[in-house]
C-alpha cells in the first residue's frame, strides 16, 4: 500500500500526473464501455471527463497542474478532430438525406 501512496505523491507532483490520469481513466472507461456492449450511456469520453473532474476536485489538484501533463493529449486532439471532420464533410449530402428520412 505504501508503494501506491509513494507513486501517487510522485505523479501528483510532476506533469506526468495529467497524462497518466487521462490515459488510465480512458482505458478503464473504454473497457467498461466494451463490457457493457457499447451502450451509448457508457461512452468512454463522457465518463473519462466526469471521472477526471471528480478526481481533480477530490484531490484538490488545480486544473493548470493537471493540464501541464495532459497538454500532449490536447495537442493531438486538433488533428484528430480534423481527421474525423473531413470524411463527414465529404459525405455531408448523404448524411443530410439520412437525417431527413428520420
């Protein structure tokens, strides 16, 4: 148990805290999502945000300290959004037709 406490103290004092917390939380949320048969309410991004917010509030970690480590994930989100948006933009007419049928 003392090893876990020492690990927590180390991670909480370095920028690795944000990256580690983000990755561990997302992997756990994604495993739960798969276990629940990909239920929409078990969306791993939704639960990662909720758990990380609760973790920061519970531990009293200021957001800037968390973000110092999570910045790497933040930088990668820009290209990921564009990579998702481009195919959607290319298929916008088909998506509009499908939406109109509902």
